[in-house]
């Protein structure tokens, strides 16, 4: 099934690949995926390590397996239609990066397609430049933060996960800027002003 044509949201796309991954007999288990995602999330957001009640990190690494069961249960709750809890901010990115390569690559490709489809389907006249500005500020600041973290010593010493997350943040910044650009181009066109590339 084509998830984009079916109208899946970003979170439904992530959920679909997450479930496919742990249901695959040769894929990582649900607990392994949850453990990778939560530990990576905390590694990049250390301030949350002792505050976030959803993904509490045990002091003793020997307790990680038991904690992973709670984390996996919480992740299931995020995707349950009967629950009101939502994914913590940016955690979806970490869940995608925790998937096995085959599922991660397919999921990222579908998320990119979804992003392009949303931008293409929204007529510039229907856009709101203030929304585009706020989104651009948010997304570019996140992208810059990731690039600053990647910059020392070049990219050769950065992990695959760090590079993939940086790439994802840059794509989101580009999408936000494209929305603002298309609205400006639309207004210039409406005024019969020729746009020179």
C-alpha cells in the first residue's frame, strides 16, 4: 500500500514502519527498537534524562532491559487511537533512526515524499506568511544546532545516526523555506512582476 496516497500522517507512517520492523522475523524486536530510540533521544537531549517521566533512564544499565519494556509500552500508547498522549517533541525522528536499515530507509523516503506532497498540494494563495516565518525560524534553528554539533573535525567522525538526523533537520528547514518562497513568488506573480532566477 502506498502510505502517501492513502493519506497517512507523519506519525502513522512512522508507526507503520515501526510495526513492520518488529513483526519481521529477521528484524529487531520491539524492545530493541525502543531501547535504541530512547537511549539516542536522551543522548542528544541530556537535559531530559532525569526529568522526562515518559522515558526515565535507570541509573544501572543492567536495568535497561526492564526499562525497555516500559518504553515500548509507552511508544504503543503514543500510536493508540484511544490514547491522548502524543510523541514527545522530535522523538519520532529517533524512532525512525532506531529502525533496522531496510525499514529506516523506506520510512525516510516515505516521510520525504509526504513532505513534498504537502508542499506541492498547498496552493501558495492559501498559505500564511506568518506561519511560514515561524516554521522557518523553528526548523532552521534546529538544523543549525545539528550542523554546529556535526561541524568540529568535519563529518568523518560523526555517527551514521547523527548524520541522518542532521540531514532530516536540513530537509525540514528547506521545506519550511520553500513554503515562504512560494508565497512570495505567488504574490509577485499576482502583481505581474517578473521573477528573475
